[in-house]
């Protein structure tokens, strides 16, 4: 595993969380970034309550909830963070935030069994908010879990939503972690932060002394230290083959843990999240709480819009792992943690010079340059293991010829995984 590297970015942030919780419409896509499909459950003209299940993954009985109350409209196609256009459930907001029944009726937290907790995670649509959109209940179904690792390491430059969540909700996060380890009978939890996140460290240390089974671990400000495998290694000294649960470890992003807190405390399904909106092209760089299903264009307009750029690039996600999109008509889904607008000042690609820098920085020790050159040879690709790629983008970042190496590896990875 190659050593993480430092990437400079102007990451000055405010710890205030703006709000954009009154979109005119919300759009719930019927397919997520991994290609998982959902069944449409509401009819055009039907009244939809906030928190009502509007679509479901029938394979695992996993729901998506409406983030507003209002009337279902005729479905339309919108872009998700991958750049793919997906058919959506559309709800016209009536701004009443009306629930079908009170969500304040909830079970006493201290009396949850593991089975009840896991089922609540499923019923409330809790997923990985670090970008995976992986249903959280599937992780917590595992047996013989010894450790919970809370990943509060902001992986990419510019992205600061997790840092802001820690600063504003440190006490709530610790309370949620304490409940989780009690319900799951986990003996130890570790919250992992970057060592330069001094404000977050200060906030956690205000309260952590009352939780003897929760520890704080600091890691360096380097990329990709937020990668799950590195977080587990740095927190516990444990390495694993495919999944942390093999070694009795569950990893949850800190924003996911806060969503679990709201579920346990207020019986809330996952219908909102905090995202970072930033970059040289944004007038008001900030973190904002948004409704799941809101349009990025509307959120940015609400925050004073764009600066004038000659050739703007709109990115869903961070600069390393995010996806460049043709415009801002994109839905805020659970997996989007950042909207970034930068100037297109990139140099024209030059031919590969076989320098090997992409191989030197690859955190999973594959050889991106050879994968790129063998992208049309499936037999060779299998031996080069593009399936191990975590799509961190370091190969493209370090390439002196400015080749988008990651995109070639991503294509090769899809080829191998589909065979």
C-alpha cells in the first residue's frame, strides 16, 4: 500500500449550516449510482406525506422516503451524480411538512434489541452518507462485531460537510455511538478525525470523557486517508481481505451516525443531509442542509448563484473522485456530499511517457498505466486486477501528461466486473 499524499486546497470554511429545505419539487430517482433499481409506489395525483415510502428496492425490501409532503406529479428524467439520466418519482412540495402520523411516537432507545435496531435502519432508509449509498442495515446484520469505527476523516480536498457535522453535533454523535455499541454489544468504538481538525477534536473532547468505551484516533491530513481500508488500519491496526466485518469491524461515516441519531431520537427517516457547495465558481461557499431529491441548480441559486467563469466545470463530489457533469440539473441524492464548481484550465492531454508515477501513488498497488494500455484485452485485464481500483483519482492527479487515467481504469474495471 503506497503512502498517502498531501493535496493542497483552499479549505477555509464556516461552521454555520445553511438550509435549503423548501424546494418546489423533489425528484426521487428509481435507480442509484450502482445500478440498483427501485419500484415506483405512488400514482400521479396522489397525496404524499413527508416520510412516506415512495419507492422500494424489492430485492432487500429497502425503501426511499419522500422528503416533503405534496402531490405526486408525472414522472420525469433527471441526472444523478454519475451523469446518467434516471426516471424519477416527482413530488410537488406543499410546504406543509405533513406526516401521515406522528413521528414522535418512538421506542425507548435503551430497550432496542439488535434485530429491532437493524430493522429500524432498513425501514428508515439509512445509507452510507460518505458516498457509498450502501444500505446501513446490511452492515449491522453481521454477527460477532467487536469494533465500531466512525469515519470522520474528510477524504477529499474542498469537501467539509463531515467536519461541520462533527463541529455542530459532537454531543449527539457520541450519544448515538454509545447507543449503537450498547444495542449491538460492541466492546469498543473509535472515532477517527484528521489531526488538523482542531475544532472537531475540541468538540469531541468536551464530551468523550463520559464515554469510556469510545476513543478518539487522529490521522494525518493526507489523501486518501478517508478510504475505509486505511481508516480501519489506522484506527485499529487491522487489515482485512474484502470487508471489515470479516475481522469483526463495522465502519460508519460520521454523517451516517448522525442520521442514526435522528432515527433513534426522533424516529426520522433519512430525508435530508448536509452537503458542501464550494469552488472558485461559487459565490457563497458553505455547507447546507438539503432535502434529498432537491435540484442542485435550485440549491445554488438559493445561495446567491455562480461567479462568472470563462469555462466552468460542474462536479458532483470532490475533485478527485467526483464526476464532471454537463450542467447543474442534477438531483441531490444520499450519496452526493459535495457540489464543486471550478474553472476549466486543464492542459491538453499529451502521450503517455511511461514514467510510472500512477503506479507509484496507487493505494491498492495496481498498475494503472498497464490497465489503460490493455483496456481492450480482457484476458490481460483480469491479470492486472482493475477490479481492485477504488477510483481515488491519484493516477490522473499525478500524471505529467494530464491523461485521465482513472477513466480508463474505471472502464476496464466495469469490463472485468461484468464478465
